[in-house]
C-alpha cells in the first residue's frame, strides 16, 4: 500500500489533465499512487488520460460536483496521507518529498500547506499567501482563506475525524474542510512555492457571486454550528458574516435584484447591530432603514 494517495478530481478537462498528471509522475518522492476521479466528463478527458492508465487508478462517476469527486477519491484510498491536486494545476518535482520531510520533522502536525505561484499561459502572476501560519491556525484561517487545495497534504486520520467534504457546496467545500481540520489539528506551512496554480477562463472560482454566497454559508455554518468558539472567534465570524452579506447585497443591488439585496442587508443587522459603519458607503444605504 502506498504511503500517499494523490487525488485528482477532473471534469471536462481534456486540455490540461495530461500536463497535471505529468507533474505528479515527475515527483522525486515515489511512494505514492494517483487516483483520478472523473466526475462525469463529456469531452475528451478520458482519451487524454489514456496514455497514463498504467500509472493511475481511474474512476468514472456520474457528475456530482467537486466535493463529491474528492469524497469518492478519499473512499478509494487507504493511504496514511492524502494529497489533493486540482485537475489544471501543477506540482514542482520535490513537492511530495518536501511535505513528507515536514511531517517527519513535526509529528504533531495534521495538515501541511504551502505557497503557490499563479500563472496564465506563459505569464507569471502572483505568489500566495504572502504570509503563512503554522500551529493552531484556526483564528487566522477564519480571518482570511489562505490554504490552496493543490498545496495540501493531510493525514488520513484528520479526514476520518472531521468527516467528508460537504457536498452541498459547489465552491466553498475546501474552505469549510480546512476550517474543520484547523479547529481540531495543528497545521504546518512550507514557505516555498510547491504548486503552480493555472488561471484560465474556466476556473470555477471566477463565479464571484456564488463564491461570496458560499463563503457566507461557511461562516454561518461555523458560527451557528460550532459549540466551542471563544469570544474572539465569534467576533471575527460576525464581522465576516456582515462584510460578506453587504458585499452580496451590493452586487445584487447593482443587478436590480432589490428584494434579495434587502434580505442580505437585514441579515447583516442580525449578526452585527452596528453594521452601518461597514455599509455606510454603499450606494444603496438609503435602503437600510426601510
């Protein structure tokens, strides 16, 4: 049984999937398997994977979304460690080696993430996160989402403890999962670019309104569902809920969806009564007292 399972979920990605697989096959650390979960692709994804079928475990399933594909991959694995790789991203050759060495040196750590460099075609973009955190990072992660999935390696015992990805999310399942892990386990940060994040016109996270709505759902899920939050964590969450509620309300207002916009404004007041300091500059502030 391999020590690491590399789980790649894919959907209609004939253009990039082969390059992603190659970046795993070039790893200097060799005690791994590659599990590719095809989430119901209807293009030439399977044909693009054909030359690599001897190197991967290929699993085709009916389309159910990113979270369901990752859950399927986890269920197919018995490895001690799980590494996730989005189907259009790339790893540097020492990615797995560096993270396994980190786990060996820090046995208390449950999840390791790293910096990533984004690129578009031949153009190099930004490197994130500018600052990473190690140890008990739950508060920092509440304040800002800085863990990128393709940089993550996590112990199987952590995933077993916190449960599967929440399949009700289309985009925010990763943030929800990493918060659950960070609440119960220490996390480690590798201050080196281990992953290359590909920016293109089909990135799922480019649906800004849906992304904001799902992040808001994550914050409300944590605030209303976690029973052991301290005062500082609750304060962070209230502010995050209000800011995202008002951000969504502003976007809906600009689209002419006035009633739905008002719903999010009213919700903001429930979590932070003095939220008008945050919303005061918005173009629809005259609605606030209706």
